[in-house]
């Protein structure tokens, strides 16, 4: 947990017998985890943070031969609109986005399933998810045959949901946290779920604390 200390210092407690004092704190964790950490410090802030809901997701990672994909892949992935009513939410061609993720003759793909509209998909058995994903990849990108390797991972709180009123909630959170010097938030819960948004929020949090501690 995070507690305000004396002399503009912060006390970070780890369990019941370990603690550190620091000059500033950046909470680079999901909103629900941040809420637990600051509950004893500021219950109002904790309540606002815990009100941000998260949707579950499963990620099916597949490795296939390039020859198994019969269509030309000229993008880094694709997103499936909900009106299609498919199992796949999105597919990322990881080895095309990032060099060195797979041998030259292979492709590594990450397929996202579930989300706020279809949370029950996450609870399907691994084999069922794998088959369903491969069937849809066959239709979408011309996948032929079975993957060389596959793995299913599940995340019960994967994607923060920017529901109606989210901007007002963000304003309330930022107003509340500004009452605590040397305390900042970073991550994807407030202003963007992508990696660039997370990087930007981390840089802003660091700059905020560096400015205060000059």
C-alpha cells in the first residue's frame, strides 16, 4: 500500500514487515490495482479508480509456415468489427511488426478473443478456441492446415472500458490525485489503451515528479 509520509516523503509498504520511503510514486498498474494501493491514503481516489471496468480477453498465439497463408499479408494485422459476429476481435502479425520474432519461413500471429461484447468466448476450452480461430483465419487470410505451434492465454481484466462518462471520471481522478504531491498515474486506464499511450503516460508521470522535485 502507498501512504503519505513526513517531510514530503512517501512510505511504500510490502506486506506487514517491509517498507521503503521514497521521494515520489508512479502507479504504473491497472486502475483496480492502483485503487487497492491508495485505499488507505485516499478512499475517494480509490473509489474513482475502482469504478473503471475491465473486459476479459483470451490471446491465441499461433506459429505457421508462410506457405500456409495463401493471401498476401501487406499489413501488420487487422480488426474485426462486431457486426461481423465472429470469434476473432483482432489479429496481429507479430513477426511482421517486429523483426526476429519468427524464422524467415514462418509467421507468428496473436489473435484476440472475447472483449466486453463476448466475454463468454474467453471461457471456451483451448482446443475449441484454437479450432475456431483457425477456421476464421482460413476465411480471412487463407490459412491452410494446422499451426506448427499454438498457445492460449486468458486475462480476466484485460482491457479497460471507456464507458459513457469516462472523461468526467478521468477529470475527477486527476483532480483528486493532484491533491497529493509526488504521486502520479501511468498506464492505459485513463487516456488510451495502446502501447504508445502507455509510453506517453509514463513519460508525463516521470516529468511531473521530476518537475515537482526540482
